[in-house]
């Protein structure tokens, strides 16, 4: 923690003095996160960055820190057991403080990369996402609170879809068209980064973190963002391939059942391969895929984008057949 930020926390009354211990925590690329222990209290401080921690130039408005707080507070009204408690928020300082979750909460991404691919986790995550979408669907008040399209473009559409589109001229127009559709969609409250790295599990309880991309927009983006991570794990964690594929199907079924709407399936099926491609050729590539697996993702995703399907069951069958045909 920089001396300037520590002094700001002291001036704001967040910490009480030199005895406060502020340790950096592992997290994403867009914020500084600290575990703070001070005067018998233990909590988390999170501050948004204007330049993200990537090699490429990638800027975003630190005001998203406030929308993250707003998302946590809104979602607490829907699934109170699934979000940490926010203690304070400094709009001027661009940071907030919140509850520190204990070590019993395990990161879902870490679990899967360790070959723990539990369909119950997938169904729980997708069901909670479906409930958030259903309970906020068409809510004009919430829409007015999350008019964050500019930030969503900076953090998702441009670095993921539009960047990868520029690297694939033969499908560029299809990806651009989908990005425009997403930009103009206004359906429900969207997390924007609903991925396993931001979901923690303790037995049957799930906690949602890192919602600074929150936006009132396109439901399909959120569920496709979740599903594409599970799809990539089915390639990478080969010994758990069947379990990973079962997670994808179970997650989609749970989400669709909880949402209670059928008008997001075609968009979700279009988006999953686009996000897969973005994770190898966008500004935020996944770190765990070796070159051979990246090439397989490219080959399948490009073909899937060129020949889109409308049903998730059909798309998942095509992915499964592709994996079988390319086994080592």
C-alpha cells in the first residue's frame, strides 16, 4: 500500500494509526485489494485502478468502485446470503471497505483447476444468477441506477469482443454486430464478470465478489460469461472432461429454469464461442491454456461463430464432438 493511500485511510478514519497492518491480497487486474487488521478489526479495502494490470493499454473509470457497492447492496436484497457486507464507501477516495470472508470459502476456479469439477457448484451459481436476473428484469429504477454502458464498453465489449474481432477479419462483422446488440440491450442487472474466479464456495453456500462491471443490460452476456469458463475447463482439465461438460449442461438448465424466460438462449449460444475466442485473442487472455489448447479454442470458436446454432444442447454436442476428435 502506498504511503499516500495509507494516509488517506488514516485521514478518513478507516484505520486508527501506525499499528494497522495492511497486506495486499490476490485479486483481479483492475483493483488494489488489501486485508486490513486494525484495533481488533479485520476487513477488506478495495480501490479501483484507472490503468488495469495488463501489458496492453487498458483504461477504465475508477468510479466503477461505486457501482460495485451499489450492486452488492442491491443483490443483498435478492440473495442476502450470497454477497459480503459492505461497511463503508468513499466516493471521493474511490474505495470501499467490506467483510473479509474466512478461509473456509474456497475459490471455484482454483477448485476446478485442481480437478474438483462439481456440478452442484455450477447449478448453484447459475441458479443464483438466474434469480438476480429474474428479480431485476425490466426494473426501471434499477436501470436508472446502473446506466454504466460506457464502463461496460471499456471493460468488456472493447477488450474482449472488439479486440478479438480485429484479429479475425473473416468473422469481424459478426462479432461487431453482437457487441452492438449487447450495447443496446436493457433487460436486467448484470454482474459483468460472473466467472469462477469471482465465486467462492463453502459447502452449499456461494459468495459473489468483484462486481465492478455492474450494468443494467444484457442477460445473455452474464450467463455466457459463466458458461464459457466452464467450457474452457472441459478442454484444459482433460481428466475431468465429462464432469466439466455436465457442469455446462447443468448450469444452463438451472439458469433457464430460474429465469423462466426462453428469449436469451440464441444470444447465449452466439456469445459463448465469441467469449472463448476473446480469452485467447483479447486483452485479457486466460493464463492456464497452453498454445495447443489455444489453437483448438480458436479453431472451434471461429467455426462456431461462422456457423451459429440456436440451441445450447446442439452447441454443447458440437463442442463435445470436437473434443473427442482432437484428443491427444
